């Protein structure tokens, strides 16, 4: 995984793999997902990151169990 913050463009990019991006889709204002040739999400881009994060220069990374009690919004299938 690779995380890059470009302060000049105020864009935070997270790449999950080094596979080539075949398609991108803006799923919400300022939130873009990257897909590989099989339609799998391989990255995301957060535009105007400094407005949406407390500090785009810093992040916490940990390994352990996911928080299954975290509130999850209702997901609707677009098909």
C-alpha cells in the first residue's frame, strides 16, 4: 500500500496495489475510486484533503482486529 499527499494540489492518494488503473469513478464530491481491469478497487483519491481531514500530513496505521461496532451506513446496490 502506498499513501501520497500532494500539498500543492491538496490531494491524498491511497494505492492498494501497483496494478494499472483502468477506470476511475467519482463516488462522492472529491472522492474518486480507481479500478483495475477486473473492476476491483485498487485505490482512492481524496480531493481537498486538508478540508476533510484534521491533518493530511499524518496518519495512524495499526494491525489488529477491525472495529465491527463502528457505525456503517446503509449500503444500497446500484445494479
